[in-house]
């Protein structure tokens, strides 16, 4: 288990062009680090949940290198608070 993160991705084209969107989602889901891909509306087109074995930046750069990715933003994932043992 590595570092969990969420990535907001903007695609180069709109969803409805030539099956472009479905091909992009399929390719992203084939990446071993990508746990899920969700279409969203708003400031980005896709929300990805990733598990990076080493560093999130390496996975982000791998995704950003895809020809269909216009922009990518990594959301910081806060660690879960650890409860102190009760005496």
C-alpha cells in the first residue's frame, strides 16, 4: 500500500467527441496505480483515486503525459487521525 491521492483531470476534448472520453477512461483504469475514475462536472472532467507505491508526483506525471490530458491537479490527502489509547 502506498500513498492515496485524488487527481482532478481536465481532458483536451469534450466528452461527446468520437468515443474519446470512453477510451481515456478505459486507458486510465488499466493503469495499476488508478483505483477509480469518476466523471464529474465543474472545474474538472474526471476525478481519479490513485494509490501511488512510491510518490504521487510520479503517477501524476505519468497521467499528465497522456495526449488526452489537458490539466491535472493533485488534491492533498490528509492522514487519518490516530486515536490515543485510553488509560
